[in-house]
C-alpha cells in the first residue's frame, strides 16, 4: 500500500443524517468500490443483517481508501460510527483511532440531539471537526438556517461549512480535500517502541480473533508491524506471532506491513474471544512499554435475563453470547438461574435498542431461540452499613418487611435533552412530567427564526421511565419531529417497591418487576390482564395476582377447563383422538410447573414479548 501520508477520520452525526450514504460515495470516489457495488444505495459498510433491515448502523466499521492529490498519495482510513444514543460507546471507541471527524447535519432537519452529543465526544477527544451539511438536494433543505445553528451551538465559522448531497455525490470531492487539508496526520508519539491500540475485534472461524488496531506513530521504519512479528498484550501479557496484517479495503486485504499511524487488522492466532481486550495495547516482545490509556469501560444502563426456550440449549446459548460479546464489548454478562426458566444469562446493555439489536443478532447470526425478560435498570439499595446495586428484580428486598434493614432505595436518573419545534413544547413538557421528570428547562436553538423555531428542552428523568416506551411516545406526540439524547446523571432517592406475580398463590420469579408508587396500580392491572390472556386454562381455577409485599394490587381469575381434550370427539375417529393425545403429550413436555400450574414455555415468550 504505497502512500505518502495518512489521515484517520470518522463521520459523526445524528441518526439517519446520511453517514453510511456518504461513506459509500467516498469509497466510490476513491475507486475503493465500484459504483455498481453501491448502486442501489445498499450501504456497503452496514454489513450486519439487523443493520440492513433496520437501516441503522450498529457496529462501527472501518474502511481504508487511497486518494491522490497534487501527486501525493494519501491513505485515508474511514471509521464509520453508529448514530443512535445507545451506541455512543462505539462512537467514543472509534474516535480514539482518529484525528478528525466529519460532523454531518441533515439540511432539512438541522442540528438534532445526537449531533450535539457526538460533537461533544469528538471535541473532548481533541479531534479536528469538519462541519458538513448533507441532503442539500432535497427541496425542504435549509442550509442557511443550519449554518446559523452550527454557529450558535458550536461556534463554527460559516466559511468552514461544506454543503453536499451524499445521495447525488454533489460536493463530496470537497469533503475528501477537506479531510486531507484540515485533518492533521496521526501525531507522533514521544515514545519510541511500537504500540498498537486494539480498538475493535471480531471472530473468524478459521483464523481466530481478528483485531483492528491503530499503530502509534514515531517515525522510524522499524515501527512497521509485519507478518512474523512477535507481539504481546499489555493486558494479559500473553504472546502471539503475527500471521497476517492488512487493511479493510473495504473487505480484509492482506498487506506486507502496517505502518506507523495506520489503522488496519491483524490476525495472530488468538484463539479465545476473551483474549482481545478493546482498549488494550499490543507491543513487540522484548520492548518496555506503558499501556496507552484504555477506554472508559461501558456502563450498562439496562439489564435483562436471556434464557433458551429449550432448557437443553443453555450451553449453546452461552457460547453464542460469548462470541457475540466479542464484537460488542459493551454488553456485560453473568449467569442467572430461574426456577421458571432454568439456566440463562443476565446481560447488561447500554439501552433498549441495544438490547433489541443484540437479541436479533443472537437469533439471526447464531440461530438462537430465546426468551428475554422485562428490562430493568440498576437500583441502589442502601442499608445501614453498605450499599448494594440490584439489577435483577428477584434480588430486590421486600421493603414492606420492617426487618429488611433497608434505609432507602435510589434509582438512576439521566439528564435528557430533547430538541423539538416550538409548537410541540407543551405536549413534550406534559410527557416529561408524566414520566416523573424534574428540573425542566428550555431555550431556543435558533434564535431569531421567525417561523417554527426549535427549542432545546432539558430535564432529569428516571432511567427506568426511558427504558419503557418514552421514546415511542416522544416520537408520536411530536409527529416524529422531536429528537432525544441522554447522559448519566447519577442516582436519586425514590419510592420504589418490588411487584411479584402469583399463580394459584405461587410466585413466578422470572416475572418480578420494580415499580414506582405512582405506577403500581396501572402496572399491576396491565400485567395481570396480560397473564390472563396467555396462560392456558388448567384443570382447576387459577387466581392470577400482582402483589407488593403482602398486599394484592390486582387480580384476575382463570377459569377451569375440561379435563379430556378428546371428550368432544365422538366414537370412531381413532386417528384424530390419538393425534390429540400426542399433541397433549408434546406440549406437556415443554410445560413449566409453577406450583401446581402448568405453564408452556411459549406463554413466557408471549408475556415478555408483548409490550
Ligand atoms: P444510521 O447509520 O442509522 O445512523 O444512519 P446514517 O446516518 O448512516 O444514514 P443513512 O446513510 O442510512 O441515510 C439515511 C437516509 O437518508 C437514507 O434513506 C438515505 O438514502 C438518505 N440520504 C442520505 N444522504 C442523502 C442526501 O444527500 N440526499 C437525500 N435526498 N437523501 C439522502
């Protein structure tokens, strides 16, 4: 890969503002992919099935391209980043390997909530930011207005703003020139020995772990990473021999070496997924190196139990989860067992979309058949002498029991930022209050706009409120105009209790919930109704109850059914009768016995998958 200079950059933007489309155009313009490959705008970098189906980027991908300008050849390494709030950890990780970022803003929508958060992440990392307004081909585009927003929000100089259409390709060559002219080359490190920052990895069935690395620059030729090099990990101190190095072009393309400042992949016979630590520093065996500062570990915000539908599949499920967490290090994993659902894993995610995507990837890529329990956030239970974090409702103490020793409970809260047209402000404030928001505040985003000015609304709101259906409501109540982002804002004391569900007087552990006093009645009634709908009738009457401590909050009664499923079939239909008995036997096999009540595994599936 002969080249004279290197630029490492990323595209950051609010969801759907056109990152993947721009990436396609850049790859085309540099001849990395042919027009045909991206002809139907299929977004070459969105490789995962879930990404193509949902049209969102989940996993940051890397691609290299070569661009010549004034007889200089530049190696440009593009690191694509996801736009959704749940994946901001991926964003900050990708940015660690870059020196600059294109901040892409949709000309019809203007600055949105994530535009602000990704801008701040990039700025904190000291990246050179190039503001780019996209979709100027659209009749509704208002580039002049967006320029004013960029100026007032980020102090951008209007002359620095590029205007493009990633769809038609208009102005995209100016983007490439700006990358070369404005973004600095990877900076030289003061330390001499070779270091490689491991910023991503995936598992290849034949070659083991493939790691994406960024090589620190010093300037000496012996800093090249070559096939055959002996390297070691600062984190595990394990040693490896480099089998292959190369660049993502945009598929893996082996090269003779990786040069200082470059981003590329290495295969070094790493057998176990767990050996590749994102944020780890790799170095040449024998050298004395200090590890580079790693990444802030991802902090799970939402937890859920994942269980195999067939309890015999647990080992397979656990292995699949392990493999998948290698490509997504922000997921935390623990074993969990439930008397109703058997062995499973308790996973921590960055948000509910993240959880949904992980579940879909398990199903798509690992053919897993699973049940996911209702999501919960991590609560703090404060005792006299210690504080315990509880992320599984079954472990939450019964606060009505005076011997529990609990002084108080606290729940995580977030600082939410909502950007919305002025006419929807009233609705939005109502929605926030209904979800227990506090410290509401608002100001104008584009001062001086004469019609439909936009407002930035901020508040603190319990994370558990956001985890449910807040986002959907926000979208529907603002006719799709509101954008939303949030950041961690610590913990707040709260009036919470554990709600359990009883079938015929027996508690179902997998269905416990932690609820705020204000929502107890409604939650209790909704869930009891849901259970009533999906639980099959038994030979006897079954009371279904929601309880907090000893107090019953809601109740439904499931009527008894007739014993013999064949009773209604008359005489001679022997085959039909046998078939019914067979069916009955088959479904018995998959029954879970909760006390005296038989519950098919599918019932759990229905309960937990209906909102
Ligand atoms: P995430 O990965 O989900 O964050 O989205 P993204 O930012 O990668 O956006 P993507 O490239 O998927 O584009 C979103 C939609 O906008 C797609 O339907 C694109 O075809 C469309 N789009 C992107 N750029 C342009 C443009 O310049 N003009 C027009 N008219 N449409 C565009």
